[in-house]
């Protein structure tokens, strides 16, 4: 993970790519830019839960998702809020069993679920993440 002790400057996209070493990362960035005209913002979190650098994808002032870099993969955090919950649950059966399991096992707080999804391949989970981000965009 990018930790402040290792990187006392804001990482570049190139450094993030070198760290993750998975072409899915580049595909995801391209998808977010082309589909949502999303901006990428690197932030350092001191939270015990996910200490280190993360990447926020924003459309205007709205955060679509946050990415936590890992070696060879990355984890995406998407908030299913009160506004997104009904649409997400209406589409629930169309999501892969992995996403369904993650959603069911994620605790709800203040009407929100903060779902964390590990992505390594261009598989069903990746396609589901794109659908969930579209829900978040609406």
C-alpha cells in the first residue's frame, strides 16, 4: 500500500500504475474518464481502516467511488446511499453472486452500505462495478 512513510508526496498516475501492476487499473481509469468525465483525486487517509493513499473518482463535486491500491489488484469502495438503494436492490438479481454476497454481508449505517470490491480481472465483478457506478451517477 502507498504509505506516507514510503511516499511523502502525492503519487502520480504512473506511480499508481507501477504499484498496482494490473492492466485493469488502466482500463478502469479510462472507463471512468470516458464515461463520466471523472476527475482523479489522490488523497491520503489516516484512518485505521484504510491507512495510506487512495484515489477518488469524482464527477463534479460528487464522489463516484474510491479506489484503494493493492499489489496486483485494487479495491473499490462504492457507497450505496439512501437514493441509490432502491435502484440497486431492484437490480440485485442481475449482479453476480460475488456482489450479492458482498452486499448482504456489508453492515448498513445511516441508510448506507459502503461496499468494498476487490478487482483483479475483467470479469463479472468488474462489469457489476460499472453498473453500480452508473446507479451512483444517477
